[in-house]
């Protein structure tokens, strides 16, 4: 049986709650890190960049999980 199919829904729920709970702190740490290491006087790690990369990762994870359910 496929590993992804054997993971119970509760595990996904706990993982989602953990990620959601940590997201604000991680985003703040990343933007502060960028503010400390300016490039040409600008923050290379903006909130928009973090949001964009997070959405790309979410897309990749959902494609991996639901690839068989996609229809053309």
C-alpha cells in the first residue's frame, strides 16, 4: 500500500495545525534576518517573497498528494 494512503487524516490535521501555528513566528524570523542583512539598502527577504515561496511549496505538496485525482 502507498505510504501516503496509509497516513491517517488525524496526522495531516496535526501537521497542518503545527505549520499554521508556527507560520507567523517563522515569517517574522525570516523578515528580521533579511532586515539584518540588507542588500543595496533593501531587505532581500520580504513578506511577499516568503508568501510566494510558501505558496509554491504548498502547490508542490498538493500536487504530490492529489496527483491521481487530477483530471484534464
